[in-house]
């Protein structure tokens, strides 16, 4: 039996966002901003307007930066503004002044004058150049350059369950990557592989296939080398494709497997595992992946039970898996490849990381409506189907609001429900779509709130749109057209050859006026034709009118014989057509009933209930509310005139009635009225003699039921200004504008804890830390004001919740200075105390900012609006979560990866231990001006060097000894008590990493970024223990990295890396596939092949050795192009692997490849004699052979022999520092995996 999942159990993805700054106090609030004269209220469209005409020159007297050589090198290469010749046009000091002033200029928005902004900018400048604080890389990179590039580091984008939305998200990701941002994607909404797609008749490929598509797109986008934003892909643990997701980075995909199969046969058996690892390392290489673990899953794990797999498309249980087996699969794959990590999604959503629960769970699904819903626009009603992909002007309560630029968009197929009201209004929508409900109704006022459809109860009052202030719109067809169609639908007949209008008893009713009206209308339409006449029907008191124009008009509007109804074409016509159509209907089937005593009403009787519902929608758009009473006369047999003067028994359908009453009658009389003279007179007399005021319409309808109504494709829209639209008359929430945590962004900054230690090392300088927190929160809050976000949805979301992410770096340096070992209970206690202090002080300054600027706009709906919220459980003694005061930022603290900025700050990363106490730094011999000669420096950790000198055990060769030995452990020059303090990452047991993460997580609003580094010899049991310990200690998630899990080519920081000669450094990097130089020269061969015109490019290195091969086929089609790419990659990889061995050289390998590929035939050939090409493989062989001959290579041999490639690990590698790798940028063995990202300490290269 299929079970429905509880929505509350749905796990989701976490995000981070951006904030503001501190200025003059003013009175009033508006949208979260201080409402004062001169306040600069900005929108997405005006975000580029400068706050200052020109960047002021850097004031005299400011201190010059005293960064290290490596810091300056990174800043000059990656961050400084460059001119057309790519030379820097600003100094390091100017870069930080420009950042400081640009961020400080946000205070102009709150009444600050230029002198105050300049003063603040000076404080921000010194704050950064003294290395006490640094913002995230995009801020350093873009602030103050006026290049219109954003300042945020990371974003979360939704991935919807439809092709348009999937690729729309990819477009936004490209824009973000282009400006240096990283992206997180939740793929949990995508239906599982194998699901049938009803609309196309195809089969869904599943989330993992699109994960690969996104990875390939990211590889193509790669943002310019300044900063590469990382990608995070997340899938729910209860998604049916979870096992494929877990295995996606541990098993070769369909692109890499052919490469492996082709190359492996050239390799000895013991080297094939290395090749597979190298290929896996390049597979989905632009993503880290994590599984979103739920409380239910973890409970099932500890109880050794199965858990449900839920199809996100239908929300039905599709199967079960054993929780222990799934976690075991995760652990084994993480041990092998480092992926997947995990996030504990329910814990995140029930913590301060989700500060506005009313917005829904982080990464919640989109509420939607069905495609047949009618949406009122400034050009008249349109069905959702007709509003897909184009912006429109929504009309809500008579006012116009512009939709998002893509109008409605599909979000896939979902279960829908039919919302029905007592008065007859209906709407089909998803369970989580919100509608406006009246919570309190008095004679003159009403109070409302938003409620999800699934939470509605019978008797709830829902708001209807009131369009009385604007009840006209342009469109096709006239009042006359409408009137003729109304008469035809009401009492006419549509046949194959003609359309006939009928009226009854003109001598005794007012229908004579109707007949005259029709005749005049036809005469006006066709003035040059003879006057058309009504014809009497003998014995029936009936007159009929037939005209070809009426039939043609009916067909043009979508009617046909047997389908005489109000069509969609009619419903989207002009308001004048509406009025004519309704008058015609009410003239034929309407009546005026009642008395002043019992109440007056206009009624329309029909057996076609759907017709009445359409009429009800038409009336409401004109400002007239009505009520439908069903089955006023039940279906059955009745005695009716038989046309022969007598009566006979006929079966009649049930009769329904639409009723207009109250003050709606006045508008009906004015806008629609009757042409039937008797009806018109009766309504006029009853209303004229009314002695009391007609009941005022309150525009609401009462819920009768909400019932399941199948599964179908549904749609979203954004109406940014009002976040609502008219759907079938109901006032419903704007779908996509419901603030989903995707579209959020993070602006991060980190305080250098190593700078907040008392000079004598006796303790933490709490006052210094307090001041640092105050300035940092002010700085980060100002970033919201100055940040020119790339995507409008992100701009809107960020300003609603105003997250900031203040974190730390230099934690290991602080411990060194305080003489505390990282792997000690004392360090854990201090970490918790420091983070609690930062969080409390950060919230205090955010409260002060709220007093001046106003709280974040959604504060009243947040967990901070009251005390003792469940999200604060376990944090009762924390000021940040107990004050109850309005706060400027929905979150304040985040410990994010510090990557490159910790190198700029010359401190340790985040809360990580140091990876090494000494390492090699490579720099150009002339300081980088001209020559290529390199110099190699032994760099000691600054804190280690400072403490060693202070304690008297420093010597000139101590750093070299540490390099040789790998750590200070066992070095007699270092006192034993300090040997315990100066521990490195490779010496720390995994559980201390997890404990440290948990210590900081307790008092951090958002997540803590931390890598649990494991040595190469760590077992699967160690990885499992780390996962479970993260859950048990309260972490929000965990990333595990075992040395060698990304590649077995690891080197240590030992004597083998000493730069004795350039040759020794080159030898150290022999044992890996070499990286590609920036520029290679080569030749491209154009050849005709059986599969199309081929272009084979062979590039060579500086030694004239073949380096790589690219193969493309003109107009070859996807499969042919894939085969061509695979062969090119196979040849290139073989050539690159050859460089790792001295047994053979690339030319020899190229000759072997020629002999293997030459002569391979297919179904056809092209050319003759020596020019004959038998296949694409044969063409590659010919091109290689030609290239070898041109470059003086020896001609190929006829027999292929096994190639004894020597791909071995460095024999001198030690486990102690085994987490170190070669940098692909500079080649040094200082490439480490920290905080979920790889970065180089020598040159600053980062993969994030």
C-alpha cells in the first residue's frame, strides 16, 4: 500500500546570506530600512547607482599593509584592478582602501555625511590591513571597482522538476560563477530515473544525470581563474535514486569507462587502480556531494530498520531500504573518494540556521497551480498555459503588478487538490499553495493571514479579488458579439448549417425588445444587406432568427454543434464582450426575484453547472460577487409541452441557479442589465423603492471541501511587488515569490583569532575581540547595501532575511600562543567559550543596528520575535537566543571556509589545525618582474616561529629540521611541553576534529565548515565512527577526507621536497599525470573520414614531444562527437602518463598508438591508396604518424608491446603529513584539503 509522507518530514538544504551597517539614528521604518530624509531606497533595477561620484583618494597617514610575500603575490595576481595590459593599476593598499570606502558608503543610506563615511572607511581599512578581519574573496575582488560584479561567496539555487527550470537554474549558475560565486544545488525535487513523463511520453533520467550536466556546464564556465566557486550537490536520503547518487563519484560513468578500458590494456596490472583513481578524480570534479539525512533515517539506523523512499513527484512511498546498509554504502564510498558527505537536515531546520520557519523548510518545494487556472491580467483573463515563458501585468484587487520576466514556468508533475467553496468558486492547486484567509471579520474591518491549502478547514473564509476599481480591459470582440453569443448559448441552437436564436412569447414578455435589439445589431454589422427578420414558429409562441454571421462567429469563438458553451476564447475576450455575453444569457435564462422584505436577487438558471461557474468568474472580474446553488431542481422525468398542444414526459437534467444579491445588484444593473424590458423594469422598480441600504459586499467565500484531484503538471510565477495574484477569482499567494531558502546568498567575513590574544600570552583579549565583532558585523551588514546581486530573486531574498556570516580563522594560531594543544579538552572548552562570546556580541550589535535601521523585514515571523523558541533548545544560557529584541540580521555567525583569505591574513584556516609547521614556497627569482628563474623558500608557520623565538628554542635550521621530520615531535630542539602544543593535522586523531566542530557549532547560527582529515591508513570503521560521532555531538553535517581518497599521488613535507636543485623538484612531481601548460603549440589536420570531416589537433610541449590530441567531427552528431572525444582523451591520457616514467617517452607511446589504431576498419572508407581512411581511429593514426614524421619521430613499429609504465608513489612519503599533495598550479607539495576545499599554501591556488 502506498503511503503519503508527512510534509514536516521533508529534509532540506541549508544556506547563508548577506547583511548591513551602523549609522545615525532616525525615526520610522520602511521595508526594514530607516525612514529618514536622504535615505537611498534601492531596488534591483537601481542597485548600480553609485553612492559617491568618485572614489576618494586614499587619505594620508593610513598604515601601509605589512603582508607576507605570499600574501602580496596572491593579491597582485588575483585581486588587484588591472588595466588593458593586465598590469595592476592599483596597489595593495589602494585595493583595501577602495574596499573600505565602498562598504562604508552604505552609511550614506542612513543619513551619514561624507566625513563620517570617510572616518568609518579608515576604521575598516585598518581592520583589514592589520589582518584582524577579512571579508570573503568576492568582496576583496570586486568591492570598489564599480565593475557591477557581486560580493557574495556562495548561493543556493533551486532545481525544479522540469526541463525549463533545470536549465533556467543553470543559466543563473553561470551568471554567479562568472562573478566568482559558488553554488549549492538541491536535486531532491527531480523525479527518479525511469519515471514516465506524461507530457512528452519519455522517461526521466533522474537527478544524477543532471548532476553530471551541471558539472559539465561548470567546467565550461570556469570563472576566469580569479576565484573558482565550488559546487555542492545535495540529495535527500529518502530519494529513490539515493544509491546511484552515493555511488556517482566512486564508479566510472559512461564517458570515463571507455577511456579506462582503452588505456588499461597498455598498463601493468598493479597500475590500473591508479588510472581508475585518476579518472574518478575528474568525474563530477566540480562538485562536492552530500546526502541530506533526516531524523527518521538516523532513528532507523540505530534501530536497524528499513526506511521509506519517497518519490518527490508523487510524494508516494516507492520502496524501502535498510538504513544501516545505506549508511554503510555512504561510508565505504566516502572512504574511497571523500564523497558523499552528509548534512543533518532536520537538525538544521530546527535550529537558528532556519530563522524564519514561516517561510518553510530550507529548500522546500514550490507551491503551484494547475495550467487550467484563470489568472486576471491587465489584458483580461488568461489561463496559466498561455502565460508560460513571458512576463505579464497581473491584476490584483483592481491594481496592476508586473510579473517576473519569465511569467509562469513549469515545476513538474505533482499531486493536486480541488479547493471548493460553498458559493461555487473552485481552484486546483498543490497542498502547500497558500491562499488568503480571513481570521477576523467585523462590520467595517477584516484581518487576514496566509494559509496553506492542506491546512484549510470547512467554514474558513477566503478572500476574493475586488476589481470594482478597475473592471474594464481591452481585448477582442465587442459588446454586440457578446450579446449574440449570450442569446445563442441561452436559448439558441447551433447546427452544422446554421445558428438559430430563439425567444418566447413576445406578446406577453419583454422579449420583443430583445428581438429589436438583435435586428438592429445585425443591421449595423451588415448595413448594405436586407433587413433580417424573426420568424414565428406555428403553435409554439416561439420566434427564431438565423444569420450566417452568427454561425461563423460562434465557430470562430470555439463553439461547434453539440458544444454550445462559454469557450476559453470567450473568457479571455474584452470586458465589453463580457457585458454583452452576460446580458444575453440573463435575457434568455435570467430572472428578477424577491421582495424588499425577503430580499431582491437576480438569478440565472442552467442545467450546465460548468457554465454557471464560468459566468461566476466573469461576473467577479466585473466586480460582482455571486453564489451558485446546486440541484435547485433535481434530475428526473417531468411533464413538459410536447409541441403538439399537449404535454409529454421528458427526462430533465438537474437545475442549478446562480444568484446575485446585495450591493452587487447595483453594479449588475449598471454594467450588464437586461434588454428584456419586463426584467429590466422589475429590477429598476425593486431597487428604486428599496428603503434600506443594500448589504455591502465583503468579497469572501467559504470553504466547503478540499479533495485530492490526481497528479498533473503544475506551474509557478513571481509577482515581486505584491507576491499574490488572482486565480479563478481567489486571492492566492505568488507561487515562486514564496520565500524559499534557495535564492539565498552568503556574504562572509572572518575574524583572525590569532590577533586577539593578550601580548603576554596569558589569555584571550576579550575587549579586542568584542571590538572586532562590532566592526565586523557593521561591515557585513553594509555589504547588503552595496552588493550588486546578479539575479533578481537573490536580491529580493537576501533583503528579506539579511543573513550575515561572521566566522573565524587563526584558531590554531590562538592555541599556539596560549600554549594549548588542539587535541585537548581545554581547547574544546575555549572554542565553545570563544564562539559563544562572538555570537552574543554579534547579536548585540545587530540589535543596535535594528534600532537605527529597523530589523530584517521578516523579523516578526522569525524565531527571534519571542523568547524560548524550540530552535534555541540547549542554548538557554546564550544571550543571542534569549533577548527577544528586534534584530537586524536573521543570522549573524557562520564558520565558513577561509580558503585564500587565511593565506592573505597569514594565519591558519578557519578552526582547522595547521597542516604543516614549515613548507616550501616557490617564487620567481627576480620578484616576478621578468626572468623565469625560480627561487625556493622554506616558510615556517608565523605563530610557530614567533613562539619559538620568544621561548628561546628557535634556530636558523629548525624549520628545515621540521621539514625533514614532518613535525616537531621527537626533535630535541623543541621542549617536550611545546611538542604537545605544536601538533599538525596529521597527528590529531579523527575524534578531536569532530569534537572541535561540535564545540563551535553549539553557538553558531549557521553551519560550521570543517574537514575531518583522516590518514591514508584509516579504515572504513574510522569513517563510520566520524559520521556517527557528528550526529551524536550535535554537528549540522560532516565532511570526511581520507588521504589518498582523491588520488594516490601524495607527497609529504619531508626532506625529499628540499629544493636542492631544480632537478630534485622536478623529480618530486614525476609520479603523477602532468598538468597542462597555459600555452601549447601544435598542428590541426583536416581529414575526410567515414563519419564526417575530421579535425585532429596534435599539440606539442617545449621539448617537441606530443602532449595531447583533440578530435572533432564536423556535423557528426552527438554519438560520433562523443566517440571522437573519448579517443582524443584516451590518446592524450596515454601521452601524459608516459611522462611519469623514464622507461618510455611520449614519442614512443605515440608510435605504439599509431600501430594500434592504424588499419581499424568500419562499414565504409573514404579516399584511395595511401589516402584511404578506413575509420576515425585510422584517421587519428594517420595524423599522428604524419606529425611524428614532420617532427622527426621514428616511424611506427608493426607490433604493439606492453608498456612498462612506472607510476609509483614516492618511496620517501610518510604518513605523518600524508594529507599533502602536489599543487597543480605551482607544483609544490603544499596542496591540502581543508574546510571542504583544496588549496595551496605556497602560491594561493584554490579550487573553491
